[in-house]
C-alpha cells in the first residue's frame, strides 16, 4: 500500500450535518416559493404571470408564518450549528414575514381609481394613458435606456414588471436567515442573499429612471464596500478564535489570552457592515439617496424589513459571541447611537422631500433601536424586538400613503405639494398624521410604547445620559413631524395640487394593517411586550 493510500484509509469520513428540515421550514418555504416564481417567470405566458406570482408570494409568506408559529418554544441549533432556532429568531422571523405580506400587496399595486376632485387630465396621467403614466411602480424593461424610444414603447405596451416578486422573496429569505445565523460565514451568505435582490429592485423605478439607477448604483457600491468590511472582520475573528461559530468565539474570548487586539479589530470591522445595513451614522449616507430614488414600494419594504433583519443579526453577534467584550463595544455603540439620533433628527428638519424626510427619520430611529442594544440586558433585547415590530408597520404604512399622492409625473414627494392635503382628503391626511405621531412617540401610538420600553431598558443598563440624548432627539424629531401635519391641515392647497388617488384593495389593506397595528400596540401593547420578553433568550 502506498503512502497516499494509507493516509486515505486512515482518515475519518467527514461527518454530514443533520438537517432538521422542520425547524428550517419558514426559510425553506420562502426560498422554495422564490424558485417557483423564477420558473413562473420563465415558462408561463406573460398574461398569467402577475396573478400566479401574487398567489405564490402571499401563499408562501403566509405558510412560512404558520411554520414560525408552529415552531414556538423551540430552542435548538441545526445544520451543524450554523442556524439557531430560538426565541429571538422566531420573533424576528415572524416580524419580517408579517411585514412582508402587506409589503407584497403594495408592490402588487397595479391600478387605482380616480382621485378626489382631480382634473380629468390628471386622472388620465395617473392611470397611464400617456407613455409616462401608469400606476405600476416598476419599469417593464429595466435594460431600456431612460427616455429612449424602447422605454416608451415598453411602458405603453408591457403589462408590468413581474420579476419583482421572486426578487422580493429571495430578499425575504435572506432576511429570515440573517438573524438566525449562528456562525459568521452563514451570516455573510445571508447578508448577500438579502442584499443582491435589493440592489436590483432599487433600480427598477418606472419614473425618474436616472435617479433610480443612481440610487441602485450607490447602494450596490457602498453595500459591496460594507460587505468587504464584514468579511474582513470575520477573518480576524476566525484568526483569534479558530472558529466562526458564535458560541465558539464566546468561549475563546472567555478562555483566551489577555491580548484581544485581533478580536477587537475584527469586531470593529464586523460592526461596520452591520451598522451600514441599519443606516447608523456615520454609515448612513446612502439612506436618503436610495430611499428617494428607489420605487416607493421597495423603499417601504427596505425601510421596515431590512432593519429588522440587520438589527437581529447585531443582537445575536453582540449578545452571543461578544459578551466578554461588552466593556469595549458598549462605549463605541453609545457614541454611534448618540450620533445617529442627533444627526437623523437634525437632518430631517432640513428636508423638503417626503421620502428624504422619512429616510432621515429612519436614521434617527436606528439610533433609538441601538439604545436598546446598548442596554445589554434582557429588557434591552425584548424592547428592541418590540421596537422593530412597531416601527416596521408604521414605516410600511407611511410609505404606502406616499404612493397615493400623485401628479402627472408620478408620486408628488415635494413637501410643498402636500399643502392642504388633509383638507382635500381628511382620511389620507389623518392616516399619514397618525404614522407621523407614532414616529414622534406620542402616547396611544406604538411609537410611544416602543420608545418608552427601550429607554427604560437603557436606564436599567446604566445608560441614563444616552436616554437624555434620546429624549432631546425625540423632541427635535417631533418638530418636523408636526410641521408636516400643520402643512397638511392648516395650509391652503396649491392651484396645481396633486391628485389623491383612491387605492385598490391591495394598498388599502396594507395601510389598514399599518393603522391597526400602530393603534393596537399603542393602546394594548402588553401582549406583544410579554411575547417579546418570553422570546428574549438566545440559544447558546
């Protein structure tokens, strides 16, 4: 027997990981439906694609949520320890799925009725009789040059861009895996799976194509840059701990040498990639440009669901892998949270575009969410998860309302065009005002309960100065929210005021869900708070 044959004979076979498909059911269902959507796009006639995609997407997301509910109480790691199925995983996955269902409805919007008091020409433009019209938010041919004859012909003749459905589902699948990842390589794969479809979706706006494509390019380049930082951090933490498993890194830090320089640098690089995804300062510069340029349904989906997934991944890394570095990462996160709250609130005051204002509002809310993370206790974990649930639905509803205010060029996002909107349509103005009041943290809304919960957790964790900054930032933020409400209800409408269109049942249902959740979590939050508290234990 040769030496090589002897070595092969003596080597032990590689153990195959046990794959518990039942515990992976939510992710498998979503990825399976996404693949089915690709097949629908490839083989079904164009006429039948839209309805097939819609049924598949809504059915798959609902089935995945049912699977999450059936897994309640599970505490285990699967696929060789690469995926953790525990309370935070299931709570965040359920939140992502619940947000994704109304998001799909907004994305599926294809028709609206005439607006209240709209001129005939405006209604015609909104309905799409002209080449630049149509209520579909997505271009029918993404490869067509903006403003070209090919684009105008495609807009006039094509029934819609249905590829957005499988792309959205792939992003949802990545979001489900991101907070469930129990090792850094799986987390990186999940990060890319959720990011790549979003890069494409951001560039598919039907109108303002150049702005949309610019947004997609910025998001792609900066996202790739942040992913590289994340991967460098993974390499350094592996170099320190000899493993990419989060519990293994925690064990190495607990038992390791005094010199933790490699681990600290790795943690810093890892944090860059994660802070970019949640839009924290100083990694927030992409947020206003991308939120403004992307199709508004995609902006709504990103602003709500991506933040849930990214914050969930941060919680797992800092609470499971890096508890022994708490004295090192907490001061840094203090500074990031303070900067994020202050910069987001101050910059939002200066905005004249509704989508950019909501973008900087999202930045400020990232700072409030980090306040819960900095608490570094169970109350901080549970309050952060509740905040993500409350904020996600309010954000989705707010952007859904933005899609209803239109002129001949599409959505009218200039704030000056919103003057008198509440007088012309009290229902639309009142709903948008409700979401703004929730963002401001006014009592009897979900925003008040969520802010109170994270501030209380931070006080218990000894972060009183951080809470004081949060209160001041909330007061600044309340100014620009109230400014918009005053503009809508106490200003005279312009002579060329935009049309307030009547949505189909899809967008109406999404807005109604946002309103109900915002009000119920503000008046009767105890059930959701208790559920978050019961789920606030990581499996190690």
